[in-house]
């Protein structure tokens, strides 16, 4: 029987917050882990993007929070500023339903550190959210006090490891109590993460939420071959044909993001650009505009794939297949969220065949599409030639007979004889085809001549 949030005996304020955003039924990861986290156990939760991890740790944190204890009670680290902002917004949405003020701080790089130090001198927040570097920096100055904190959340742990932030997370964990409850959430759990987990976690609950479908069933996942066409022109066509409500276009590099943005702006489209090369203050300003729907098109690198939750993304376009195929799932997962429909479009060339095949092996299913005029139509599977050749290139019965005559001990020159026989058979087949074509031509000419005489 499917559980409801009411089954968790959550505080009335939390239930009011969930009702406001129409959250009634928990996701698989929430159903399995929320009771465990509330009980105080440490957890390693592995599940795909868009599975509801944020509320899996936020709801227990608010459930166990002592609003009258004016110290830091939970710290949440995340590898990107955008993801920190997303979690901060979700936490603020819950906090506003409490009668007592809950202080939540968002500490990320690129923000006013002096202002944060002054605020900490006045009062410590109840919940700290931020990037590992800035949180560790505030700890080093002894302005931030986490000695009483009961819970540490390491969100997107694999990305934290990849970006080299694990030493800072280690420093934060080291400043917290020994009986710390650690909650690690990640799409994957790399081997290199294991020593860190063993250092701070004793007999944690490990839950791997199986992927029932790699991509949400609400998403149409299209594959379009660009062939010799310009990718810029193809993307422009897709944006103008599809009339997306909000489109996220992912590129593999900052340089390509800038180039594509420049091209689209030259076509009078209002385009936002988000990547790591843009100053943090500017990026924050652009993201606020995106959230306010001031832009219909956003060109971004993979920084945005796992760090931004934008409401109402109707289309995701992959300008190229990401080098790290895990990011493909994260990109596509930006649309079709919360049961909404969405379209994901991946552009590819023959050089990408191996990557496409690898994605298909992971369980990704593509719908082959083509652009014809001002329409997007169904087209043939890219493997149709390969499949056709497999069926057509069945060995001729004559050749099978020759091969079956082969003795266990192959005589010298046997392979040469087989090859010569194959060639002779092919020549004979060609001659028969030519004769049949000549006969058909003569017949057609005769019919045409008869008609001409009858006029």
C-alpha cells in the first residue's frame, strides 16, 4: 500500500508546507528513508536525479529541530551555489509555516563574507546550507559554531568528490560532534568516496533506490541527426518550430555556450547564459531572472544540470552528448518534473554513435526524429542499415554447400578456393541482374512504342 506524508506523523507546520506545494504522496526515496532519518540513523541514499532527495533530508531536519535552542542544529553541504540556493528556497518555504522564527543561512562563495561574519556575531542560524569552501572558511574564523550540530547532509556527494571539495567537507565534519548523524545523498557512490564514508559513518543504512525508468515516462526523448547541417541552425529551428514554454539548451563547454548564445541573440531571441565562467553575482542575477520567466531560452553547461531546479522547463536540448554520460540523465531530468510532460532533444552525428549506443545500453530509449520543413517528424532508426545488412547478408546456399564440404584438416589454398567461388558466384548474380534489367527496359520501350503508334 502506497504511503502518504500523513503516515510520517510530521509536525503540523511541515504538513501545511507540503500542502502548499501539493506534495501528498512521497517518492520512493522519501518513503524508504524519511522514517529512518527521523529516527536519527545515518544514511547513504543513492537515487537518480529528480527523485525527491531534497525533501528526504529537509523534512526530518525540521521534524527534529528544537526552535528554542539557538545553535546550529543541521549543516547541508552541496557542490554548487545554484543547488545551495535551491535547497535554501525549499527550506525557507517550510520554515515560513512555523510560528517561531527559524533562522536559515545560505553560505556560498562569491557572496559578502563580511556581512555574514557580522550576522554570525549576533546570532547563529538553526540550519546552515552552502558550499563546502565557504562553510569551512567561516568555521576557520570561528565565527560559525557547529559543535552542537546533530546532522550533516552531504548532497550530491559524487559531484562533491569530482570537483575536489571533499577535504572541505571533511573539515566541516571534523568540527562536529562524534555522534553525528550523517546523511549522504548521491546519484552514484564512487569507490573513492568509501574512505570518507567509513571515517564518519558507523553502520549506516544504505538504500539504493532502483531506477524503474532511466528517464521519466512523462518525457519524450528525441534523437535528431544533424548530419552536415549547422547545429546553430538546427537549434534555432527547434526553438522556433516547437515554441517551448521554457527551453534549457546544454553545451559541453563554456566557449560553446557563449558561441551559441551569441548566435541566438543575433536572431532576436532573448537568451540567458549560465556557466562557471560567469561571475557569481552576475550568475545569481541571471538565475533570478530565469526563475521570474524573464527568459524563454537558457544556454547552460552541466553546472546547471545538477544545480538548478527551474520550474516549467518544457524542452531540454542537448547541443552535444556529455562526455560523462551520467550528466545526460541529469540534463534530461530538468524537464518532465513532478508529473509534468516534457521533451528532451539530443543532437548527434555519426561520430556520436558509440555514445548513443552506450546510453541505450544504460536503458535510455530514444525516439528517432527528423526536421522536414517546419515540422518534426518520425524517422527511421539510425541502425536500420545495420539491421537490414544483417538480414540481407545471409550466405548463399551454394556457398553454404562449399563450406560444409570443408574437412577438419584444411588443405593448402582452401580459403583461396572459397574466395574465388564467392567471386564467381557474385559475377554470375550480377550478370543475371543485368539481363533482367535489360529485359525490363526492352519491355518498357516496346509498351511505349505501341502506345505511340496507337495515338
